[in-house]
């Protein structure tokens, strides 16, 4: 099993508001930057290949400060991202392709509560032959469509609906080819990599996600994550 990792961390995190600590992947939770927690989980997982971290060119100093807080030695390759998540992933995949692992896991830096059991489920799916693996959680809430943000137009049946998480896992050469084609065709708005695989006609297989594997998006997500880690440390 050979599996590289691309961690995307080049976003500006505008929905979490401005902060002296910089974008949300560098905010401190439980005493260390968000991205440090995320990287440590991958760096301590058995069998992981090179880890490519995609950062914004303005964040070199923030990343250097986060890197020294890692508790494990990691084989990290750092590259600069693009104007959208999709383009940042493509930059990471291009960098990884030189190193040549067979599979890749693509993960958002802002999901620091990823755990080894979820990585093991992803690995098992890849080893059983799946070419594209998506961790996801069945939607629990009743869903409404309100295009103008106020008037409810309809209730969307939630049966068969899943919320997508990361890491999304692929055969490296297949997802890289799909990403290159998406970019060449002028698309830069895919919000996850499974949707690029779907667009390219690759079958995507679900595995059970983890309820804790939330994406830190808003300011209150960061404070809740900090409270949680501080509480767990007591
Ligand atoms: O903005 P969003 O919540 O979708 O970001 C998900 C992940 O993608 C974050 O870790 C963010 O840093 C990353 N990202 C990126 N390059 C961008 C935009 C987002 O690496 N241009």
C-alpha cells in the first residue's frame, strides 16, 4: 500500500472573520495551530507516503511556526496554492506525482479531528479495489430549499443524501488526470475532489465518515474546537 497525502491549507478563511493569528488553519486550538493537529494525525498513521502541504504564499511564516509545533517527524513537501480550493489541490497533486505513490488522500487542513480509524476505513476501501473513496455521513436534519434565503419552496427528501467529508482518496494518476482536464476545460469551482471524479466518470464509493470530523468554517467553530481540546486535556 503506497499512499501520499495532500493537505490543502491555502484558503483565506474569510467566513471565520479576520484574526491576528491569520486564516483559520493557523488559529490556535488546544495550544497548537489547527494545521499542526491535522498534520500530526497523518504523520503518525502507519503506511503514509509523502505529505504535500499546500499553503498560501503569504503564509510562509505562519506555516513555519505551525511546523515547529509538530510532535512527530514528517516527510513534508510544501507548495503554493491557487485561487480556489480546486486549484490548490491540483498544485498539490502535481507536486506529489513526482514522488509516485499509487494512491492519494486529499484532506482539508481545517478538519483537525480526523482520526486513524477513519483513515483505516479509507485504506481498506482502496485496498479492496475502489478507485475513488468518499467518507460521508447520512444527513440527519430535514432539508429545506429556500433560494432567496427566506421563503421555503420545498422540503428535500433526505433519504439517500450524505454530507461529504475529507480525506477523499483516489488512485493518484486518475485523479490528477481528472483535475488537469477540469482545469483545462475552464472549471475552477468544484468544491471537493469526489465531484471532479464524478464529472470525469469515475465511480465514487462511500465509506462511513466520522461525526467529529467537522470542518472549522465559522468563528464559533474555532472556539468550540478550542474548548473541546482544552476540556479533553484536563
Ligand atoms: O473554503 P473551504 O472551507 O472550502 O476550504 C477548505 C480547505 O481548502 C481549507 O483547508 C482551505 O485552506 C483550503 N483552500 C485552499 N486554497 C484555496 C481555498 C481553500 O487550499 N484557494
